[in-house]
C-alpha cells in the first residue's frame, strides 16, 4: 500500500523500526514463557531438558512455536510499516493500523503540553515516545512511539515553536533546533525521601499499624500479621512508585514553556506552556511544616483525572520544595500576579490566619469566614478565605493541611453557589469555580452570603473581561512581556533559529461569559 500523499509543509514519516518490539516485548516474553517454562523447570530439577514422553511431538511443538513467533514478529513489522506521522497545515497527524486503520490529529495551536517519555527498554535503545495533549481530550490526543531521542526532541521543538508563536511558516522539522532552557530548581533526592517518610500516607500507615498491633495483643492472635503481607507489599510499591516518579525532578524555563524532567528508571520530560495551565494548588501536610516544605499540582486541559501513578505524576508541578521554590514556580505560571506586592499576598495565602475577632477580613486582604460560622469549621474558619487580584483569584483553606489555590480569571469556565441547610442556618455559602478536570478543585469555603454573592458577580465580570483581553492562544504573546526569564530566553534562542517572518497575531472574537449557576444544595 502506498503511503498517503504528502500535503502542506511536511512529508509522511515512519517511526523507528524497533518501536513495535519495544512496545510488544511483553508478547514475546509471554511466548517464550509458555513454550520454555516446563523445560526450564526440568533443568533446574536436574532432569532431562525435554520430557521423554514428548519426543514424538517435539517437531510439532517446535513448528507451532515457530509459527506463533513468526506471526508475532510479522504483526510487529506490519504495525511499524503502517504507522506514519506528519506535521503539516497546522496539524500533527498519526496514522496507525493495517487491519483497522486509525488517524489521530491535533491542532498545533491547541496543543496544551507535550511529553517525552522513555521507559527503561526505550532508554536502552535510545528511543522516546511523544505525547501530545490538547484541550477536551480525555486521554492523550496523539501518542507517537517510538522515535530516536534526538528526533523526538526536534519534533517537539518544531511543534512547540509554532504553538507558542515563536516561529511560523513552511519550515521543516530539521530546520528548527530545540529551544534553550534555564534550570530554575531541582529537588534533592534526600528531600524527596524525607517528604515521602513524612507524608500523609506514612501517618495513615502508622495509625493502621498501631490498630493492628493493639488488636493482636488484645485477641492474643499473631496470625493477623500474615494478613498484612499483601498490604505491606502494596505500600512498598506505592512508596517506590512515588520515589521513581519524583527522582531527579528538575524544572526549567524556555521559550517553549516550563520544562519538567523526572524519573529514575522510566524518565519523562514534560513541556507546559504557562498560559495553558488552568489552575494551581499548593498544599502543605502537617509534618512538612517543620521543614517548610510544600507540594504543587496543576490542572492542564487534556490531562484530565487519572488514577494511575503516571497520570498523577503528570499533574505535579513541584513534588516537594521550599517556599522560595513555590514563589519561583508561581512567577512562571502567573508572570503578572495583578497585585503590587505578590510575595505578601502569596505568603498570607500559604501561612495567613485571621484574628479571632468578629471582623470578616484577616487584615492581609483576605476575606475570611465570618465568626458566626466558627462552629461549622472550628479549626479552619480563620484560614478559609479568598483574595481577588487583577489577574487571578487566590483561595486559601485548611488549618492543619494548608491549601492555596490560584485560578487565572480567564480560566474560569463556570461557577456555582452552594448552600446546605446548616450553611443557611449560619448565613454562609460556598462558591465553586469550574475549570478543566484535574487534581485542583477551586472552592471558596463558608464565605458570608453577602460576600459570596458579591464575589460571584465580580468574578463573572472579571472572567469575561479577561477573556476579551486574551487575544491569542499563543501563550508567548501573552506571557513574554511580563516574564523577564522568558524574554531573555527568547533573545538567546533567536540567533540559533533560522529567521522566519512571524505572522501578526490576529485577535479573536470575545468569548461568551462563563456559565453562571446559582442554586441551593
């Protein structure tokens, strides 16, 4: 079958020939296990390599194994031959399948993030997989596996350069080198190990162990410990997964966006354009307060909510860091905080506490839960609060498990007021902001009814005006004027790239206001 005709500015290309074997090594291992298990066990027991009773059937077994192996390898070859990709006409396209054909494509200006993933076997062969995330995709819109590592980086550079608005025109993949980067932080392995040992998971394990030991002593039954073996293995696997995913975590800034790299055995490199981040959350478990550690998560369109360890790791902007690291990452996500003293505001959001008096303002600009509702949240009412800057809504909550949520105004998709019977009795309500799916769920807890209604109306107007001012999906056009790091990186990067005429950004039509919904729960 002849390849599809090339169109636009990119020819159809094939992935690396070893790609099917890297993806399907489990199938080959299963074939070898099925046909070689008995012989291997007999050899370990010191018996004949082959069962004497099978001597007459050995040729048939070997022939059957050869046929299965040939079919498997043939399927791999056909899978490779019919897998092609193309960058053309503002899209990245991937064709797969020889019996059931499939074409997936993603618009370059809608690309939310691009990941370079290297499983252990792919690293041995020097290969990498590209994952392209676009808005409204429940899973990766396009997965391209596998390419040589240098080719994967070059393709990512091409797509991100066009998506970010750095270059435009009919340049080919080979003409655009990878953009430079400046590393802004790295997580030491010792800090990662300490964070895991002091995590909420460890607290739960210690409490569970105390209950088990107490029960065993009271019942005088030691057999209960045998039932814990599967749980211990699962806990060990969870700790290993967290360490493997967070090891060697580094963050860098480049004209393409924020680059995150992490992984011990399976490495992953993400590129997040800051303008595509929908919401950000900073959390601090109680035991981390001793060392001043924080964790950061983000919502990115296309990532969605995944229960797998890989999906959870992709939404982590910082696995564990100091306050200075948090401030640095916030400055990259929101270069224009919309307030004169952002450090004071964000510090109040991370550590602030309202006085115990009757006022509903904490004195640091945050509007907090009224004192009359303190019985609903005896520990958290002095922490719960919100602060609206010119560019984002800042929400804080939690007395022991501190949380700070930041939502850019233009990323507010809809809002809802919630008020249950107890909240109605105490004259408070919750305001929920809806963004894309992810680990961050922005919610203003137990604000006074008057403040909640006023915030609802004001936030709707802010979101509408922010979307009108957002004239382009190309994040660099919006972020670079406010971010010195990005501007400096662009200047350093320009001499390395061929001079291409950048098309002027055309303003888009103002979008409609967020869906507004007020209801009682």
